């Protein structure tokens, strides 16, 4: 190896000490007492650390900061060090309060959906539509009108009501609630063909989810997938489902990880952490964005799902890169 190629791929002790955030004297003391790495030596006697050396020292420094003794870590190879890091992370996760864990990622119970409209009820049972939907439904009905629905489901829990209504008039919601007062507070979605803009705007402002027909099964399935009920005690309305998987790491955890990952030559961990922060912010922005109408709501629901899917993929990529580089994952 020539001198130029050696210095291009190796780092002197001063540079490595800055990467680790420790004094040069500390790094030299570690090397003298524990022989953590076997750095090469330049013709002038300077210690030259390879990228693998830096990764090993970075992980040892992180574990030491977490309370692990360097003397116990020194004899471990990279795979064993990564195992210590994984055990440490899993132990911390197990001791977190239950509310802080990822239990929220468990599958949601099926949506109990009361259906008003015979044709709609038949359509919702099509295997192809259910396959597209990808969300478990319990279909109640179909029923002919609001009064029949309320009478039939008087003793049954209902998460939402889905209505097929050819025409919507200004008093439609008032008439529906009068015919089925027990369902007045139940979230509602309405598929309709004709309505004045002022009427659809008023119903949307009242909390109804609207979808103008005709629509293909793909659009209907997407619209249904976006219907979910707020937790008990919240204002009765339908909203977009939460992200396919909740965020694994907060902004603060990612920021800490980005600062740690900057101590190695590869910048990918830091860039991935920064991208995850940006995606998470856009995901939250899309979910909270005001909806002008049903089509606008569907668009933002689509953006939330697409962004969440990208975030999930990048989170998996960050985990893979972190393990490759010997970095502790953010907690």
C-alpha cells in the first residue's frame, strides 16, 4: 500500500479522538491499557486507524457512556460488541412503561360498520373489494333506512354508519338523527350522487365523510380504509387512520443518533436520521391538514399512507445501516 492510499483510508489518532469526542490522551491511554485496536503506523510513527477501527472504537465509546466498563469490552470482537448493544437496547425497551412501548402497533379490532343501502351492502361483500380494503370489517345489515338500522342494532355496538344516499338536501342529517336518535353521535360516512356544494360543505363541517358516486372499487376501498373511530371520549367523528406503524424514534432520539453517527466516515446513518425527521413532520402535517371536501380528504389520507410507508422503510434501512456500522440504535 502506498503512503497516499494509506493516509486516504486511515485516520490519525487526533482525528479519531475528535470523532469520538475524547481527548487524544484518553484515546492513547485506552490503547495502551486495553489494546482496543491494532492500528497501523505511518513512516513517521503516527498511529493510523482504519474505518473498521473507528467503528469498533465508536461502539466501545457508546457502550462505555452507557455504563459498560472498557476493560470488559476490550476482549470482545465486533459481533460480540453488537450483541452487547442489542441486549442493552432490548433491556431498556422492556423496562419502559407499557404506554411507551410499541403495543399500539398491534392489529386494531374490526370496524363494526352498519350499512344502509342494499346495493352498497352487496358491493361491500365482494371478495375483490375486501382484498383491496385490507382492513377487517364486521358488516351489519344492510338496512333500508335509519329507523330500521337503529331498531335492529339497539343492543349492538356500532363503530360507524355507512349510508348510500342518491340525493342530499340541507335537512338530511337532521332527518336522519330524528329517525335514529341512538345513532346521532355515531360517526357517519355517506356515498351520494347529487348535492349542492353548500349542502356537502355543511355536512362535511358537521363531521360526515362524503364520497360522490360513482367510484370504482379501488377508490371505495381506499375511502373505507381511511375511516376509523376516535378513542372513547373524543368528539364523535371519522378521521384518517393512524400511520401503518407508529414512529419508532422521536426527533430527539434521531438527533442524538445523528450526532453519534457523525463520528464515523460513513455519513449514511446521519442522513437517514435527518430524512426520517423530515418524513415524520410531513406525515403529521398531511394528517392534520384541513380538508376542503371529501376528495381533498382522500388525497391527504393517501399522502399520509404513502409517507408512512416510506418512513417505515427508512426506519428499517436505518436499523440495517446502524448494525452494519456498529452503532447503537436510537431508543
